[in-house]
């Protein structure tokens, strides 16, 4: 348990940010140390070089003054070397061949770098820094002055500084860890709140929303995105619940009708014809029930998608013409003029059965909501680009009020007027939502325009296969187009 908690803590953002913060401070301290150390080294060396050059100039003056008395020159060199004994300074004078003419005390016994007697760039030699300058003066032989000084004081200074910076760096480490902890804790507060609220959310109660701090930072954006997602899920659940409630309501009516018909049959003895009549009624109710159940199943989106899993090339003009033919008798019986005008050879990829369902539904509605003497015109064309099939079903019926229009594709939605119609004509408000689901599953759109008491026009747009001289897998239309 303790190990699991430790592991959880090790994986937490807080721990990782803390570790990163500490690591970054450590690296920064090291880089600062190296930079300051190098800077100090260069500065101290250049100061030392400057001093050694000045000493070389002073020695030059002494040499020019005392030459050729080398004894006096030596004395002067010793005096200077003793004066700078704390730096272990030594001085040499060389002739133009690099031979030592005079040397001060403290000169290292051996191994000084060879030189040809000219000037050399200041250099480190063992524990010494060396400067050598060449001088000429008329009446005197050319000579060079070499001044050396111990590097020890510089290394001591650099060592002190290094230890100081390391100490400060080490002292900063725990501070960095604590600072990282505090900062991360503050930064993670909003996330903790998000987790806390998200834990309380339940599918049955999605009303709660994450509090926004209106800082506009990423965490605020995350909260906003989660809230929007919750809104969408909430809407979906509400629609889902409504759908189930409506479905149950619609199923109840035919079930109640079946129950009462059967009870009537059971209540008293009847003639065979009466029983037959009751049985016919029951079968009729069962048919309604079965239709409703099939529609509900189809509306379960997976069902529409499943029927479209394998698409075939559907000769849409033939489908439309057959549907129109199917309704012709009904239209005549009701005194409504039904016409069709189809451009031949329009092929769409999809499911013929489902597409027929769409056409049937639209024609059925057109006839249902038109009075005798009205007309329903069906038209199938390609759009100007030739890429889409346009199916238009226009009627001269009762029309739909603008306020109702946005809702007619909702499941179980029925305009009041439709509810008032006689039972035979009444639908269940699922037809258009099924049409929309099928059309959208085919990658198409369905739109409606309507004017009360003037009529309604539905336009279905579907992606069509390109115009081809020999349509693949589709037989040319044999049926004549109805004008
Ligand atoms: P229903 O099975 O009740 O017809 P639909 O989903 O097909 O259900 O239609 C929903 C509602 O849209 C209908 O109740 C009706 O009020 C309205 N509607 C559909 N088509 C037409 C139309 N052609 N003319 C007038 N109203 C229509």
C-alpha cells in the first residue's frame, strides 16, 4: 500500500515539476559557476599581465640606467623581486640571442621556456605567469625583460569563489524543491477542482458545471471545453429520455387496443364471424405495433449505418418512378394529381430499400396533407455540377407554420393539425426523422420550405455517381418519365 502511494506520488505532476525545478536550478547554478569562474580567471590573468608589463618597463629603465654595470642591475632586480616576494616574482634580462644577462633571486632553477630574446605573448608556465618584452635603445645592445609571477594567488581566489558558489548552489537546492512544490501546488489547484467536480458527476445528474476563473489560461479553456462537452452530453441524454418516453407512449396505444380487443373476445361467447372480426382487428393492431417497432429499430443510428455497411449502385430514377407508380392509385382515389419528372441515369451509392423508404415517406406525406383537387409533383434532377442528385417532392397541401418548421425532423414531432387528422391518416411523427437519418447516412441533406395553405416542398440532395455512358451495375430505366 505504502509502495503504491509512493509510486502514485512519484508519477504525480507535482513531483515531476518539483524534480524538474530542482534540476533546472542545479544546472543553472553549475553554468553560472563555470561562467563566473572563467570570467574571473580571464580578468585576474589580464590584470596580472598588465602589472607584469609595467614591472618590465620599470626594469627596462633601471637596465638602461645602470648598464653596463650588471652588478647594479642585479641589485635592482633583487630589490624588485624581494618587494614582490609574496607573488614569488622573478626577473630576467636576456640579450638578443636569448642568453640570460642578469637574473633576480627567486628565479626558478630550471626549465624556463626557451626564447629567442624577442617579445612573447604572456603565457602560463607551470605555476608561473610569464611576460617577456623586447627593448631597443641606441647605444645599447638589444635586450628583453622577462618577468614571472606565481599563479598561486589567482588559483586561490578562483578556488574560494568556486566553493562559495557551490555552497550557495547547494543551499538553493532545497529552496528550489520547496519552491517547485509550492508553485506546482498553486498551479494544480484548478485541476484538483476539476477532478473533484468531475467525480461528482453522474449520468443521471449532469447539471453541475466546472467553475470558470475567467483567466483565459489553458486550464480555464479545459474547464470550458469540459462544460461544453457536458452540455452536449446533457442535451443528448434529454433527447434520449424523451425518445424513450415517446416510444413507450406510442407503443402503449396499440398494446392497449390489442388488450381490449382480446378482453372483448374473452368476456362473452360470440359467433365465429364476430371472433374473426376481433382477430382481424388484433392483427391490424399487431401490424401497427410491428411497423412502429421496426421504425424505432431503424432510428437506432447503428441500424441505419448497418444497412449501409455494403453499398450498391442504386438507379435512383427507377426507384423514384416505382414509388410514384405505387402511390398512383391512392392519389387518384383521393382526387390528387400525382406527377413525376425524372432525369434518367442518376445513380447513387447506397441502399435501395432505404432510399425507397425516403421517397415513399415524402410522397405519402404530400398526399396525406393535401386536399382533393391538390397536386403532388415529384422531380429528380442533377444539380448544375452534376455531382449530386436532387429529389424534390412538392405539394399544394396545408403547409407548415414557420414556428413548426424547425421541429418537423425531430423524433415523434407532429404538428397539431396532423394530430387532429383521422386515425387512419395519423402517423407517429417518426417518418421525417427516419428520412433524415437515412439521407444523412448516405452523405446527403434534406431541406424543407413551406407556406401555410399553399404547400410544402422537400428537397433531398444526395452525392451521385458521375455521369457515365454505361452505368456500372445499374440497368437503364425502362419506365417512362411522368410529366
Ligand atoms: P407523421 O408520420 O406524423 O407524418 P412525419 O415525421 O412524417 O410524421 O412528419 C412530422 C410532421 O411534419 C407531421 O406530423 C406533419 O405535421 C408535418 N408534415 C410532414 N410533411 C408534411 C407536408 N407535406 N405538408 C404538411 N405538413 C407536413
